[in-house]
C-alpha cells in the first residue's frame, strides 16, 4: 500500500464506529520471522497467515472467521 502499512490501516479501522471496530481482519504476509504473528495480533489483527499460503491453513482461518449464517450449507 503506497501510504500506509497494514498495521497502520488496522489501527484506523479499529477506531471506526460500529461493525468496523470488530470486523475480523487477517494478516497475510511473507514476513514470517519469529514474533511476527504475535506482533500482528497485538496490533488489532484477529489472525495471521503466512505466504506461501497453505490451503489447509487458509480453510481453517476462513472457517474460524466467516459467520455461520454467511457460510454455504452443503
């Protein structure tokens, strides 16, 4: 993003009223050094995925954060 990074953007979103303050936000990053997941979680993200994306991990995160009423029934 040209002007803000993800952490700054999440900080702005978390200060918004109503549903935006609690909307689930997942960090997607190639930066996987030790402590990065914790840093993202401490800065308002709800979850973390590292690149390259593993489909099983992506499915787990989606299952966790998509509300039940928004999921397709099989």
